[in-house]
C-alpha cells in the first residue's frame, strides 16, 4: 500500500515537472515572437540587409542608412521579410526594419575588433556599426558574435583620420538589437548649467548636445534683442512724436501697436526656431 502511494506521488511530480517545463518553453517562445516583429518602411534607394538605418527627417515612413548626422533618428537594422514571425507593412513599404531581436548587422573595425558583448555604435561609414567607445551617444545593440577585420571580411573602405587615409574592413555580426543611449558614454555637458540641460531635454524629449543648446540660446537672445530694440525704439519715438504733435495721437498709437505686434512676432518666431532646433 505504501509503495503504491509513493508511486502515485512520484507520477504526479513527474507530470507537474513536465507541465512546468512546457509552460516555460511556451512563455519563452512567445517572448521571442513578441520581440521579433519587423516594420516595413519605404526608401528612396535600395538598402541591403544588415544595414543600420534611421528614419528620414521629413518622411518618417521612410528610412535611410544611418550616419553621424542622422543617428538621433536611429531606428534599427534592415532584415529579410522572413527573418521574423510577424511583419507589419503595406505594399509600398519594401524595407523591413527590426528594432528588437537578434539579427545580423554590418560592422567595421574602425574602433578596433568587435568582441561578443561589446556595444555596437554608429561608425563614420554610412549604415555600418563599430565597437562603441565612451564618445558615441547611441548604440544599435550588443554584439553576440565578433569581427576582428581579418576573417569574414565582406569589403574594405578608406576613411580619413588625422589627415591620413586609413583602410578599415567591413563584416557582419549577430547583434541583440536594442536601440538606445550608450551606457559607456562619458558626460560631455560639464560646462552646461544643470537647469538649462533639463529644460532643453524636457522640450526635446531626448538627450540634446551642448552645441544645439548653445545654438538655441544664441537664436533666442538674438531674436529677443532684435524684438526688444525694435519695441523700445518704436515706443520711445511714438511718445516723443505725441509730445511734439498731440493732434496725431491716434495715428501714432496705431504705429506703436504695429511695432509691438511686429516685435512679438519676431520673438515668437525665435522661440519656435529654438523649439525646432531642439526637437529635430
């Protein structure tokens, strides 16, 4: 009797363990599928699979190879339509981009050999990644396989480095794609007041380079100076004119009102220009 009870308990344990293992497999499988969804985009030119791409500035439904100039719009890696279980696209969207999941990406040895576990940032070659250092603001993900520039070379190109030409190799590595900020990035805003940095990032909803912040400050102060000078001169001359010729008070007041409106438009235009500079 005791042996029968023990046998029954063991069988129940085996079934419970098998069910638990099946549940884990299903959950992990579902997680992989949920992450491996590609989005279709348009493109003005043919883009190869494994190219790192960014959204176009004026056409967010299109992508283009990522450069140092458009890396703020970094979107993901171009993949084949069959590389993921789910693909969202229309008939006009022929470029498929993965923003998460494990896919191949072009890399170079511009910043040294790419080792498994290295973060992959944008290189100076359009659409090509490289080993991330502490100066690159964005990463495409983390390398799963490596590339040292001697094996698996697909092509070579030349870049300029300190007035000299340097040849670099290009290959492909597996990357756990996950676009984001570079964890290795060193702070470069030490000379920027904290409240100014917070204000700029709250407007832009993203990290903003000190250059853009200082340019925005310059535009704001320039337009404020122009508007203030115009307002002061117009009001002052209007008051003087009224004192000299009281009979023309009505027309002078109208001129002062026009000066005030013009100054306000100039100031608002400057504020809008600063907003666009920080947001784009």
